[in-house]
């Protein structure tokens, strides 16, 4: 793993700014990876062993994802919307998992660790750098039973919604009175009043110029064959 300063710098760049959340998140991820014995989580031989659950959609979550290399697209990053400053680090190979929780005491103790800094944000930033892990975090050893449908790898199951026809991957369907439904059709959607629309320039493609050339070439060939 890169050293702390490099990780912090790069994590802040990816996140958009340096903030107390980056400080806490980078340290949280370093501790979590150390506890599960993955010292190079983004390296090819370790990348498939790691699953990370984050429990907040805040600055800290970005830093945890950055340092661990956990990604939604790899299915290694799981989001649980708990509103809790915590993340769980799982080593699939050894089946060990630790939940690292950012303490509220750390917030209260920030003035003590960075007494010379009056402003809140810079003070927290400095204090969270100086605090030992034991003040910044509580750690729980936990058991996480991963469903085979939540693991990385190819899609294990595909079904179609009996109401709207939408294909549903990885066992996310709902069965009501024996009927398979997607979650939106089962009234579990975050949206409502869905209406299909058309939109301006709806035939746009990124390779439009080539596309037009293709059309032009076809027209020319047509001309030639007359
Ligand atoms: Zn931030
Ligand atoms: Zn449906």
C-alpha cells in the first residue's frame, strides 16, 4: 500500500477536496485492510478477496472506496444507508470481517489534539491526523454472511418481471402470489409516476460522424449499382 501522505493526497484529488472526512476515511481504510491482512488491496492478487461495506454516503465513504479500490462495478463496494460513520472490511479468503466505527469522542477531543487552530475544519483535519487509531475508532469483529448473489463474478441469475418485462439480475426480484416482479413493480421504487418519453436528438451516437459517413457510403454504393 502507498504511504499515508500519498494516499491522502490522491484520495482528496479524486474526492474533490481535502477534508476531515478524507483524513478519517483514509485512516479507516488503512486500519481495516491491516486488520483483515490485505496490505495491497488494489493489487490484482488481493483485489478479488476484498469486500467493503460503507454505512454512509459522506466524504469518508469516498476515501474508504479510494484507498481500498472497492467499486460498485466490481461488486466489492456495498452501500448500506445507515447514516453511521462506519465501514466493514471483509477478507473473503480467510472469512474475517471487521467493522470500523468513527467515534463521536474524536469530534469532542479535536480541540485537545490541535489546540492552536481556532477554525473547525482545519482543526479537525489536524487533530484527526494526530489522534491514535484507538481514539479515532472503535472496532468490532463481525460475521458477514455473503449471499452468492452478492459476490463478484458473472451474473448468477436472470429473470424477467411478469408485469413490465424488465430483466432482473442477481436474485433481486420479488415474488408476490407466485408472480415474479421487479422491485419498482412491487411498489418498492424510489421513484413514482414513470412515463416513457422521447427527447431531443434521441438518435445521437458518439460516433455520429462515422455513422453519417456510413450512410453516405451506402447511398453512393446504391448510386453506383444503378
Ligand atoms: Zn469531503
Ligand atoms: Zn416490473
